[in-house]
C-alpha cells in the first residue's frame, strides 16, 4: 500500500476549508491526483503549501490501493532540491508556469516512464540553476518533450511541412529557420540570437504542431503572460 516515489508538482485546487487536491507527475505512477489535508490551516506549523508550487521536486511516500482509484493520499512528503532562483525571478517563474500548464495538458499516462520523468527533472534543474541563456528554454522544452509524447521533431523542415499540410500560414525566413535548427540540435543553454517576433513565431508554430497531435490541448492561458515577460 505504501510506495516511495519522486514527483514533480504541477497544480492544485482548494478542497474544503484547509485541504487541497494536487496533481503531481510521479516517477513510479505517472500522472496522479492526491488529496492533502490541513495544508491551508492557520494552525499548521510549517508552510507545506509551498511544496505544491509549480515544478517543485518532491520525495514522497504515498498510499496507492489499486489502479481504479482516481484520488490517492500522501503519507510523507519533502522537497529534495529546493529552488535557488526560480520562484524569485520573474522570467523564470513565467517560464515555469508555461511549462507547468503544458505538462498538465499533455501528460496522461498513469504508469512509470522513467526517461520522461528524468527529462522533466533535468529541465527544471537547468532552469533554476541557469544564470544566462535561458530565454529560449520554453522553445527547447517543447521540442524535446514532443519526442517523449510520441511525435518528436526530426528536423525543422519536417515541422514546417507538417504545418503547411495543416494549412498553417507559414511566414519563415532564413534567420528564424537557422535559429530553430540550432535550438532543436543543441542542449539547453545554447546561445541563439532571436528577436522577440521570431521567438514568438517559433513558439506559436510549436503550439500549433502540438494541437495537431493533441486535440485536447486547448488554450494556453499562460502564453500571454509569457509574451509580455519575454519582450
């Protein structure tokens, strides 16, 4: 009944007077929902609600009876990699909200996917630790996440062709294409010169690409905030 797992906090909603219902991507059980009692109580001696802020990396001991249960409970929980900069940097926290929303809309498997969990953990740690060259982090995150979701991008030309087949009004230029190629080929932190308009255009193409493959993606509410912050 009791299981140890790492997890990445995605979101939560208030439940009754002092509890929450949290969505967490776990290493052992995939995407899961947990009810957590007493975290919003004024009598609580610790600020446990902070553990459920977007992308917090968690060590957990959880109750799981069977796969038919849709809501589970947490026995023990702690953060194993406290953030140094992410919650305090406006650009980083905006990127984190965007990534969290994308993960919340795309992660569906209720089973272990260790490579995907490792990718998410590595991405979160890079964003927190980066001192520079993270302004294109969200673009590279989308490019790399697509492979784990089953519709990876081989080349930018393939991406553009698929958008064209789906009647997306392409407006590309060599600078944008070369920049997108570099972002696809290299790891986080690669320095790529992109002006605001081209960065937004690449991002919007990627989101259309995601919507082609995930019908339920819908509106990305954090996108407008991200556009403003990354001006």
